[in-house]
C-alpha cells in the first residue's frame, strides 16, 4: 500500500470498529486511503453474547468471528496488537510491539468493568468482560458442581451463584443461568433445589430504564424459574465467598459475578482525553472535542440526545449506527465535503430471559413478551451477522435453534 495515501487507523474490532472498517471499504476506493484495523486478538466477539458463554449456554466459538473472515486483508491492513496510548500531538498510536502514524483515527476500544470502588470486588468477583473472562466464569461454575459430590463435607453454598447488578447484562445472565443450572444438576447428580441464583441490585428495582410492565414480566418469569432478587441491597463489600449488603448481612455463594457497571477504555485517560464518567462526550459529528481527525465511538463515547438532554444509551445498536456516521464523515473529510450529525434511530430493545423467553420493545413503543420477543431477539442477533458478513456468516454463526 502506498504511504502517500491518507491513513485511517481504527482501534478496536468491536461492533463500532468492525462496522466502521467494513463501511469504509465500501465507501472509499483503494486509491483514496489506506485503512488499518488494530485489535488485540485476531477475532471479533459478540459482546452481547458473552453472558451466554459465561452461563455455558453457547460455546466460545459461536460468539467469536475471525476478523479475516469478514474484513478483506488485501483491502485492510490487520494489526493484532494491544494499544498502549494515543499521542494526539504527533498523530501516533503506540502499540505494545510497534507504532502507527495516522491521518484519521477511530477509537472504538470498547468498555472496561467499573466496580465503583466497592471493596474487594476487583479481587474476588468474576467479570463478563471478554471471551476469556466469560469462559472462565462457566468453567468455575461447572467445577463447583463437579466437585460437590466428591467432597467429604460438601458445602451447599458453593453451588450458589451471586450476580451483582440488575441491569441489562445481569438480568440476561441470570436468565441463561436459570436455563443451564438444572442441566448441570442432572449432569452431576445434584438436587436441583440446592443451587441458588441470586441477583443483587442496589436500586429499588431491576432493569432501570425499562417500562414497569416489562420489568414485572421479567421478574416473574425469572422468579418462577428459581431466581432470587435482592433489590435495594447496596453492596458494601465483596468477600471471597459473599456480598456484604446493607447493615452487614452476608449473602454467600461459591461463584460471584459482577455485572453492575462499565466505563470507557482506560486508554482514553492515558491519552489525555477529557472524560466524563470514564467516557468522552463527543461532538454531534462523533469527533472528539477540539479534534478534527479523531472520532470516538461505541462504549468509549457519550453521544448527546439533545431533546432529552442526556446521552443516548451506550448499546450495541448505537455502536453500529455510530459506524455509519463515522464512515460518512471520514469520507467527507477526505473529499472536503460537509460533515453529518449523528441521529439515533431507535429500533427498540429486547432483553433475553433464557433461550425461549424475552421481553422488550420494538419500534420504540411496541411491547413484546415471551417466545415472540425471544424470536425477535434472534432476529436482532442474526441481523448483525448479516450486516457484518452476509448470509454466509449467518449460516455459520446464526441462532436458529427452535424453542
């Protein structure tokens, strides 16, 4: 590739980074720019499927897509390395093993877990953060079941699973656990009444931001399958085998998973960007403030909803839509055309409660429940695969299992 061409460097192969790269290859001719995609691994993983890997209801390979299968290495230079820092003044990206210069930079490095300073959480809890951490969670859960009947004095609490945080990820995770824990009981000959799945949420209700009817449906569905909820229970400390809540009460378990919060990638702070709650509040064009060649997308960005006076929710849906605006604006900069502003098109939100149950809204206000919602969830998941890699990727990785 000619070094005379402007170089576009995309950091991160999550939803925003992958889709931005894909769209740049369609919107720009090979002569217009050199495109470089940097990612720690040689695969993209479905962030919204990680809770299923953690619960053991899908295997890691289904949640993983090889980058070179969907991004043409002849069109995009693929660099598998970890980002250390962005040097804005010199227009360079420092990597662990090399360095890259850029003319245009897209930062889409995703999220990191935020423990909000809760004592012991970092040391004692598992996090649903990436493929490896999610796989480790299920391996730990299964180990607790496998060893139970082989111990002289087995501890029933070792079979319990404690999930901190009643937001989207936490609730989808306990939904998958409610499906898979009974299977583990049968596999390891354990009384199904012994393991407990306990969700702890500091707010008065789980799923903040969801419609009350939808929340009530989700809660009943999960409680009917044995999930216990402790709402209004602020976690003061995470011990090796317990959450300490409220006035010192301990809730014991053999597996503790924290899903209570995320923040933007720490590279943002190291690189000198101004942060609000760990993320950069970007311009309407998705450019970083005071920058004319750096775009920040996905979980690294706050994109303001002017009408509501608050940021749009940082969802996978938003990240994919960021890619369209970002790729259009890079094309506009290259061609000296006006930039466009990001406009969020809310297609709704559906939360799974296991393989055959879900609830949510589509087209902003139409509520769906049960198998209808679960089918819609599969449609949403498969649509991303279609956008990313076409029909071939859907056939390879798609969700088609009947209820």
